[in-house]
């Protein structure tokens, strides 16, 4: 299976402090050739958007219905983490829009202080 840009329901517990936890959607952002070699993936958690919640430079807004998500959601690029493939519970959909993919990469670049 190709993992990059796929959205899965994943179990992110246990966590420490302010890390995103629980069972929630994640987007896999690591390169596919690496995904096929390793048992871990780089994932970015997704949370549902609360009314009037601001979207910051290290976040991306996803419209309801995107990649199998039932409500407007936010990609939390400041919470990027490596997870074992065993944490993936269910495939929800695919983030196919290249513009949105570019927004996620730009938010990750901002978060990591990378130009690009």
C-alpha cells in the first residue's frame, strides 16, 4: 500500500503533556520510498475545527468531506510525529488535491524553519 497523503484513523496514545492523543485522523506525510522501507511513518494529526477557531501558519484547514473526514478539520503540522504502522486502525481516505498537499508541506516547512 502507498501511504503518503493517505488519511488514517490512528491510536496516538499514550502521550505526554500537550501532545495530541486519543484515536484521531492523521495524514501520512513521509516519502513513499521511506514508508516502504521502515515500520514507522511520519504523520500529522488532524482535529475537528471549533467555531471561530483561527488557523495559524503551521496549520491547514480541510473542508468537510475531504479525505473521508465528516467535518471541517485542521491539520496540526506543529504536532508532526513518527508512528508505527501498527497504530493505524482504519483507512479513511486520500488527500488528493495537490493544492492542499502543497499547503501541508508549506505549513510543515514553516514549523520546521525550512525554506521551500
